[in-house]
C-alpha cells in the first residue's frame, strides 16, 4: 500500500492510515505508508530565480530525495564545494506540468546516514541548489524538497511482504519481544533473486548498528539460491530498525520472516556433537534434511577466556559457523571460526553463542565441540622475571591492573621448541584491554615502540587505566615451551615540555626542559626511557626541538685510552697485539709499506695524542682511515706528529662528512676471533712508504671523546571521545626521530664550536600543510627512548616545543555586519572578471575587508620554506552556502585552507577539520576570484598560504564574504514502540513517534490500542 502524503497534512494522514490498518489487521500484518519529510520550500523570484538549501540527515536512516512543484526547473544535490552529486532537470513544454511531480533523484537514490555513535560524518551533508526555468507563468510556483522512504512495521514471529521500489528505500520497524539469537529470512520474490543487488543495516533500540551475518541458502541440486537470511543476536527488547534498499530489473517483492532456531547450552569439559546428521546417516535421510539453524549458548563473566576445540566427524558441506560475543553495545560477530582451536573472550558478562547455520539443503555435516576454560594467573608489572610453562597446544593467560595511565616496557624470552609467545585473539604480543571504551567493549593493544639490542627485544606499550589480560600459547603445538616475562613502568618526568610562542623575528626557543637518561640495566647503549607531557592549549604549528649540549654532558673523562690496538703485517698478512710498547708497523726487517695500525675504542674520538718510546724515521708516510656507513674512507686531519716522527696530536677535521658517518665495525677485516669488531669504532693508520726506523708507541691517549646516539619518540593523547581511549601514534604525525646526535664531552676542546651542540627540529601532531593541529587541544604524551648510544653513562638532552602560529597575519570578518548577502551570484562575478573587476578597481565591488601585511614578518622562513600565512577568522551562520570573493596584490600564487571545529565520526581523531579547497592557484591572483562552499559551523577560519612576487614583500588581500539564505531540509524520523500485553488479557499498545525537527520543533506521538485476539501471535 502506498500513499503520497502532502507535508501539510502529514500527521493526520498518518493517523488515519494507521487507524485503518490497525483496525483491520493484527500488528503482524504490517503497516505500509509512503513517508515524506517536512520539506524545504523555495520561493523563487523571477528576477533572481536561484535558491540554496542544505540537507542535514538524521542518524540511522535510508532515504531518497524528491521535489514537488508545478514549474519547470533544475535541481542539484552537491558536495560542500559545489561538486554535483546528482542533477535532475524538469523541462517539459507547456504551462502546467504538475503531473511530472513528485520528481525523484533517480540516479542517486540512496541517502545513507547510518552511525554507531550518533555522529554523522559532516561531509555527508548534501547542499541543494534549485533554479527555475523561464515559464509562461507570471509567478513562479514554490518548489519543495523532501526525503522519502517506504515505512513498515512488523512483529517478531510474523511475516511481512513488501513491494520493492527501485528508487525509494524501505524502513521496517521490527518489534523484538525477547533477546537472543534470531534468523530473519530475506526472500526476494522475483524470477531471479540472484539478480537483486541490495544493501541493508539493522539498528538496535539503543541506536547501535547490529552486527549481522548475511548468507544465502541454496538447494542441493544445482546450487540454486532459495532465500537469503541474516543471523544476529538481539541484546535489547524493543524496536529494531531495518533499513533496506535494492536494485532490480523486474517486479519484485521482499518477504521478511523470522525462522526458527534451536538453542542448547554448551557444557564445559564435555565432548558435544553438532550438525544436521546423526551418527549413521543414510541416503534416504539426505532427501529429508531441511534447512537448520542451531546455536550453542555459553554463559560467562566479563573477561572470561575459553578455549573452543572444533573438530569434524564427517562433512559434505561446511556450514556457516560464527561466534557471537556479548558487549554492552550489542553482540560482536566473529566469523573466523574454523576447525581447530579458537580463543573465546567475553567482553562483557552475559551469554555468548556459537551458531551453526546451514548453507545448503540436503548436505550432511557433524562436528565435535569441546569447551574448556583458559587458566588465568595474576601478574604484577615490575615483578621479577616470571616464567610461564605451556604444554603443546595448552593455553594460559595473565591478568593485571594498571592503576593510572602508564607507559610500560616488556621483555619476552622464549625457551623450548614450542616457542611460547603472547598471542591474544590472533595478535602477537597483543594485550586485551578489558575496560576499553571502544564500541566492541575491548581493544587489543600492541607495542608502540620496539627496540632491539643484540638479540634482545624491548617492547613499549601505552596502557590506559584498567584491567588487562594476555593469552600465552606455543607456536608449535607439538612441543613444550616456556615464556619468561619481565616488565617495568616507564618513568614519568612529572613535568611538561615548555611551549614557546615565537613571533617575528624570534627563531629559537627560550624555554626548555632538560631530561637525564641513565643507562638501561641490561645494555648501556639503550638508555632508560621517560615520558613527558606537552600541553597544547590552542591551534598552532608545533615543532619539537631536540638538542644535546656539550655543557650538559661535559666531564673530566673526556680523554680515554685505546680499547683495542693491533698491528697488521702486510708481509705475512697477520695481526699482532703486543700491548705497550706497541710497534706501529712491522719490525721484521721487511718493508713497512702497506702495513696497518688498527686503533679501536667503544666511542668515537676527535684526536689522538701519541707518545713514542722510539719515534719513526724521516721518510715514512702515514694516512688515517675510518670505517663509515659507506665503507672505509680517508679522514681529513692535521698531523702534529709529523708522520709519527715525534710526540704530538693527530686531530680529525670534524666538518668532514666522514666524521659524521663514522660508525662501528671494521668492514671485511677479521682482526681477532676473540673479539667482535662491530663493538668498536676503528681508525686505521696506513703506512704508504717504508720507515727505516719503525715508530714504537709508548702510549696513545684518545682526546675529546664524543657522545653519539639516536632518540626515538612515540606521541599520543587521550581522545576525550566517547568510544575511544587514546589516539596515536598511528593517528598522529610523529616527531622525526633524530639519528646520530653528537657532542663533545670536553667543552674546552671543541674545535671552534663544531661540537658545542647538536639539534633537530620537526613538526609534530600535523606535518602536512598548513601544519596546524586544528582544534584538538589537550595534554599530549611523549615517550622518549634514547638508543644506540656509544657512551655508557647517562646523557642529558634538552626539549622544547616551538609554536610558529603567531607567524601569521590575522583579521576578523563578521559576515552579518559586513556583507550579509552576496552582491552578485558566482556566475555574475566571473562574467565581470574580464571587464573591469580587477583587484585595482576595488570601488567596483563592495569588499568588506582589505588587509595589507609584510610577507617577511609572517613567513616561517627555513622551517616552512618561506611560507607566509594570512588567517581570516570568520563569524557567520552554520550550514549556510557561503561566497568568498578575493583579489590580491604582490602575490605570485596561493593555497586556501578551510578550518572548522567538527565532530568526530570514528575512533581515529578529528574528522577532516582542515581541508584544502584551492591548491597552487597561479592564474587568479590579479583578478576577482569567487569561490562558493558550504560551512558546517558558525565560527570558521580561512587560511591563505601566499607566496610573494619577489622582491615585493608587502602583500594586500581584498576580501568579501557573504552567505545565501539557505533553507534546511531535515529527514523526518518515525519509530514504532510498543508495550507488551498482559497475557490473555491486556491490549497491545503501539506508539509511533514522528520527529520532524525542521519546522515544528517537536515530536508527534500517536498512540493506538489494539485488543489482543484470542490465540493470535504478538
């Protein structure tokens, strides 16, 4: 039954229709009406036959769009930047064309606004444009935009058959009487059901999307599709909203019916069989098999872990086997169950289900099912090494509590052939966060940083407050294994990194914090990590400065001795280590040419003081080499020993790139099997000419030893979002991890300040244009892990945050006060561009703002590649179609960014709050250029990144901003609720709540009382 409803008579017509339907039929027969929204009406003037509107969807609806009127016109649904989604044109000859209406957007039928959290993606808002065609009418008729859908009601246990309309989606309110497993049959009544393409969503009474498994049941002969079905578990009693849209080429109907399911309790520690055949199936029984849906129920508490063993007795088909896990937001579907061992986790207390649903008629299968609990042991972070033994395919688990948000470091050591590992729900080294705010009620947390020293791995995690579990099992089920676990909390610096607000001409941070990192208990090259806060209080362009100063790391031990000293004899190709006194080259009487002196130490050095017991003779020639990332290279130097003929110092040139690239190792030289050459930095003195007297070294003192290493970061923050605990580091742009920071340890011997300090800077939180973080202020947490340091002691590093956001020009624009209405339409302004609307003729256009600024004073300089920003802070109205007219002087090209504070639609942070409508515009800098777009908020920002025309540093912008009268169209929601009747006595009470927010501002409630029929189903 389909009724076209005029919006002015919406409520009474619904009431009449429902009264007639409910009076004639039981509730199980369904209610069918054609529902239209309140409408957005456009009254156009022939002198200005253009109107603007916006469609703002309600959560969890399928709808399509229609237009009513009696005049010809063109109707456009478009994106926020004017890109058309769909254009519909009504252009028939004659005066009265009302017979053509209502007109549907045929090629873009579905408007979907499904959401789990009530937040609709703001970029799914559709902007509307309507323009009237010239007709013979003296007065243009109004046009009304509506959303439309077919609406039905059915009760659990009933059957509903509805016609499919190719362009109009369907909403079916399904009244669920009790919780538990459900099978809803989708039977497409047409000659070829497989040709029907469709989409659907099922929404629970709480507004959450229900997880469902959509399958097709086939006949045994020929694999013919008999019907489709969706399996789900209801966790609420009430009205479920089923949204359906379908495409088909022939007449079709949709038959909805709940099928029977069989539910039994799965016992612990007892082998159970499930299937559609018995122990001894016969050929005759195959023809009697009907489609079946069998479910096992498992009761548990939040955090319970079970092991499910699934085996095959016999099988001719594979049924659809699913796990349904209880969560306070609904049931979680896991369709990964196959034969073997499966870990079953309870995110919430309640009943879990294992479902076996037939995929075909007339095919046998029989499975063995065995359920057991996983042993869980308490664990404390920071305890001594904990050893956990698992035997073959055994599973064990650990449980611990985090009292406050913390970074934690774990080390895992595996023993035995079983190679025991933490593997939670299929994620290696993953921990189950039992108290996560995710919609799934739990989260698997993986390491955010991993460091390897020698063969030992260290894993760093971030754990919000709450309880955690982790499953331990062998990777090889045929062997035993032992997992040793050690852990500790990462130290909290109990401070924040200062945020420096830089303004022209400042370029360096004046405030910083110095942190000291001691050597790790296992390996001195890995320093003990720390974490510290960064308090971001406003949008900005934030840069992390990491600096190591010689003055912070100076000490008396800046000189040191040689760790390894070897002479290589080119004559017999052997290495000799005598200890002092040590001959620099061979003393066997043969030529010293091509002999080598190997000097090794655990840290790099900048100079070598040689003391000789016997100096070398004149005529020898020596060249120093160092091993770098590119291989062996000669090092620039100054030689105070005169080729090892007198006591003195050989000093390396620190500006030589080979000093920067100097690394551990000796390349292909195998010096001594008793040492690992890769533990040392090496320098070679190569003899390139024969010494008549070989120099004998009494002592080598290494001067000005350096500190060199890397710093690793992981930045994240608490989200403040209803269904998300933290975001990052994946969803945050991370600081660049400095590689090879180096300074001298002797401040008095710094060789002209070359090693006074080393520094690195990188954008954080947002590293793409325009580098602003948008509107997500708050406390960010930075994990700092220094590694790969060649100095065994403590190191001190300074940190600062620089905000370059003040490096910008700024102006404010109030649309309602300056230019509330457009002077001309977009096409009018562009038509005038070539006839006098240049930027020098500002009297021809009503600019609301003229802004002149110095490009030099707002440029980010070397940090931002000479970028210069002009920020326009705009006040207007939300959801308005907005016009920008801009002209400029002394600008070679520019980018334009639109910044808005928008709601989140997922767990991964802000939803595109900064977009780039105009990129690299070179062609329109000397003329009026007009842009039109939709805004979502009443306070937004336009950011121009402009490059000047050298050498003109003074730049001027002429700007006008205005907003069209934009009519809002809202989808009208209708939801049926019911009160269960008293058995055998009470009536069934049906309440329809119709929400139409756009015009009337209130909800309409219609109540009907239906007497219960004797013996009827409810």
